[in-house]
C-alpha cells in the first residue's frame, strides 16, 4: 500500500516572513482625522474624493484656462467688502488659523487664490487635476487640495505636528519642519501639507503621472455645509468627465473621521 506523504512543518521564520509580506502588500491606506484636530475644530467638515485610474496628462491646456477664468469671474461675488480681509470667506479662516501655531505670514489657500483675483492677477495652468480643483476652490470660496495617494507612506492623517516631521516644499531643497502643535496633513515619512492648507510637500504633490489621487475640500463655517456638499459633487463630476477613472466621496466630521484610500 502506498504510504501517505507527510507534509513537513513550515519554518517559523518563513511563516513570519510570509505574514510580514502579506501585511505590507495588502495593508490598506487610510485618511484619518485625529482627535487633537477635532478638539480645536469640533464643527469642521472635510470633504474627500478618492480617485483611481485617472489620466492627468496635459492635453488641452486652453480648456483648463477657460475653466479657471470662469471661476475667477464667479469668485468676485465673495469679495463684496472693499476691505479684503473683512470678507466672510477670508475672515473665518483667519480666525481658524489663530487657534494653532503657524509660520509667520501663512494664510489659508483660498485667501491666496482670492487675493490674486482681487488684485486682477490670473491663475495659470499647472496640470489638469490641480487646475480643476483650483477652479472649484474659487467657484465655492473653499480651500481645496490634492495629493498623490501612491506617494503616501502609510496613512495620511490630519493632526497636530510633533515638530520634527520632514517637510520639503516645491522650489526648496531643505527640510522646514512644522512647529509643534501646528495643524498638518502627515504620513509616516513626514508632513504632507503645513499650516493645514497653506503649503504642500513636493514629495506627494500631484503630477502628470498621478493615477490615484486624494482630493480634499475643507470648511470651518457651519453655515456653508450645503456649499461644501455641492463643491464635492462638482469636483467629482469634473474629474471624471475630464480625467476618467473611478471615484468615491465622503464628508468627514467629528462622528465619521476616516476613509479608506484604496
């Protein structure tokens, strides 16, 4: 009678290597808003779009210039007070930035965009995805941003900085870490965006080669929830119509503070 072969026991070391491989290979990246953020901004809402399989190559630059010009014209309605910083969409973010330590002169991204419009300076094109989210930012007067998911090291977190995170921004070759307690987006390698939405890291920025993108729209004004919802829908629609791919959306708050990025 043919004897049944006994399977040899697996080496414990090999089991450990195998488990480590699968953990690393299949661990799902997340975007998480930490409790220390909600302690400062309990009523904030963060709209998120997770895009996969997009084509962000530059093909029709004039089309995106037209989209930006239309949004610049729409943005004028938010600047009815001749004293620029007294307009509601600026003032609410100035007040938010006073709640955490910031780099001197750092301002919310929507203030920077609206200041250009107020001074009659047009936005230029960068790449389709950035142009699209800048147009939505102006149309709704809400800060928008985006990063390349594939460049994230582990989870992306909106939280207070420890003060030792690596951070190199576009046009620089030296690290300028955030202040301790500064609100940042960060991952396991360092800060992704400093002073909440002021300046981003070159490491994770969107490029023509980006295929999978994390897009965000932020609000600290409870009266503008409907605007945030419409902005998210509008941004998702424009991305899919122009760049293809698939997407999912979510609006995160104090009771729903994370989303999978895969």
